[in-house]
C-alpha cells in the first residue's frame, strides 16, 4: 500500500505535465517508477573508510550515494545553512586520507552556519595549481511542481533526482571523486589540484567565493587555473557533433529595485499619485524598452567558431555576426527571434519581484519591484540604471542598485583550453570545442578578478530537456554523466601541460 499510495501521489503532477509534454512526462514517470523498485545489490564506497571504488559499478554507486546524501542537506539560499554539508563532505574526504578542511564564512541569517569545503591532492609543485570549484547552496523548490520530493535525492531510472543534482551539488560530487581518483595515482600530477566548494553563489557569492578571495586568498595557493560551472556539452541532434561549450565570459548581473511612493489611504478614493498605479505604469514602459544590438568580441568569436557546424543558411552570417545582424534583415529576424541568442547581443531586463499593499482596500504609501538585468561584457550597471530612469521618466520613483558585478573574461589561448580540446578529441571524437559567453553569471568573476584563468566547464552530456531542470522542477542528472564527468575531468587534468 505504501508503494501504491506514494506512487499515486507522485503521479498527480505528472498528469499535468503529460498534457504539455508527453515524451518528457513518460521519461520522468519511468525514472520515478524505477525509484520505487528494489535496487540490485552493488558494491558502494562506504564513505567511512575501507575499500574505495575500483570498478565502474563502484564509481557510479559512490557518485549516486554521495549526491543523494548531499541533496538531503537543506541548503536553500537564503539562508544557506551550508555548514553541516561542508562538514560532512570534509569527513568523507578525510576518511580517504585526503587533506581537507572546513572554512567558515559569514553566517548572515543562517542558524546552522555557513562554510566552504577546501581540499587538496598535492602534485610535484613544478607548475601552479588548478582549482575545481562548485557551490553548496541551492535555489528553492516547490514540492507541488515536482514528481518526487525535491530534497530526498531519489535515485531511479539511471538518474539522481533532486534540487542541486545539476546546480551544483552534482558538480561537487564529480570534483570530490576526481580528487579521490587522483589520490590513488602512483605518480602525482605536476600541479596541486584543489577542491573548493563555496556557499552563497545563488545570491551573488559575496559571502562565499567573494569573501574567500578577499579574506582567504592564500587557500588558492597562487592557482593558475580554475574550472567551475557555466559550460558543458550540448548533445548533437540526430547524431550530429557534440558541442563542448567552455564559458570564458558571462553577462554581468545588474539587479535593480524600483521604489514608488504615493499618497496612502483608503482605496475607495484613489488619488492620481497612488504608489501602485505609478509603479505599474513604470513597469509597462520597461516592458516596452528594447536595448540596441551589440556584438562584443567574445560573442563574435563564439559564433565564428560555430559557423562551420551551423545550418547552411547560417554559416556565412555566423562568420561575421555583426555585419549580418546589421545588413541581413531575414537573418536578423531569425537570430533575434531565438531568446537565447538574442540575449547574447543585447542587454536584457526582466521584472521578477512585485510588491504593493498588504490589503485589498488599502492604498500603500510605497510599492516596489525588482529587476534582473544582464549586461554584456564592458557595460556599466550605473549607466544602465540611468537608461531605466530615463525610460520611466517619473521623479516619484527611486532606483536602487541591489547587485552590480562587472563582467570579466578569460583568454582561450591557454594550456587548460588546449587540454580540453585534446581531451575532447580523445574521448568524444568529432566533438567541437567552443569558447562561450553565457547569459547567466557564476562565481567565476571573483577568481578572474584575482588573476586566475577561470573557465565554466563540467564535462556532462546534456540534452536540452535535462538542462531545463536547472532552477526548474524535477532537476536530475544521469549516473552516466556523473561517472563520465569524473573520468573526463581526470583526463583533462592529465592533459594539462605547460602554458
């Protein structure tokens, strides 16, 4: 009865999904159903000591068990509460003889505490270290939208399902097992390999990676390179080439709050300067606001690299994107009609938070909205806020800056990029390695500011429907990707030679 009742409860959101996407719902149903079936006996690394994984089955089992347990730590940010997870991961690392420690960070509103994981597998020291970075905090998850409990770390159908499976506890697990694999080598690499898993990325990283770079920079041991989230492998359609997208730059976040003031009182006699209508009028102007198209050098290089593999009608325009967007109306309409592409050639702004009065019959003295703007590399948040101010054209609305982080880029002509290219040729023949600009932002900029070459890249082969799980319902990662991620990361580090 437990299995039947539990499965029926899980099927309710699936029925809603089925009407929108039968294929996706069927795949998820298969995973959920399998999760309730008996799991075949397998050797799993016990974490508290003993034999470590020495076979494919053991590696997959260890990855599955580690990630499932990590998901069960409630690290929704805010408030984060990452410290218990950090302490557990450090215990796991130390149990296998790996140097590791917890670095406590500012706790803010956290009651359980906040902290980062630092671990190291020493190399010969002939070259500067490389850092494997991830983050421990996650965004919220609404259980009613999920087919399984989002913080249970359910494993089934070849997947681990739960908040953080992709972003970014799954990355932490791949990095941890990478260190474990390296620690078992007879001959060390020529570089130290450092694992760094930080708190607070989902709200900007100021109390995580930003704080560590500012206050504990010595932990980086003068690292030359860093790998973090932000890029991966796009699976080619219908047997096409896989695209290894290595993020060398990203758009800059510019988060703004609009505060509208007006005459408060009873809603039966609305004055002309009421706060809520004034704010709504301003937001309508913002919705109609369209920023000009601009092709920055990083985006120009990205599409030029993709040109030989694009659709025939897009190959020539991709080779000279700025010219095509300016002079080929048909191509420009097609290109800008794709939101993911359009966002790489213009600043964007999205209305995300809106708050007015507490009651239906009360006019508040103040109402506010929050905007998530993403700016191209080289753009200024202060100048963009001025553009928003001019667009609103209302002195009764105040604009506050909540978060402003300038974009930074890393060069693609490095030993690490060449190692990624070499690894792709060895393990994924025919794949194309492309330096990317991403529309989101990560902690990479904190390390670029410190002089570290930082790339957003984790080797996992994700079809589009799985990528959409990031920050969405039913986030999942395959056991194949966890296993391949470890093996491919190890190979990249082996291929990392001199600059």
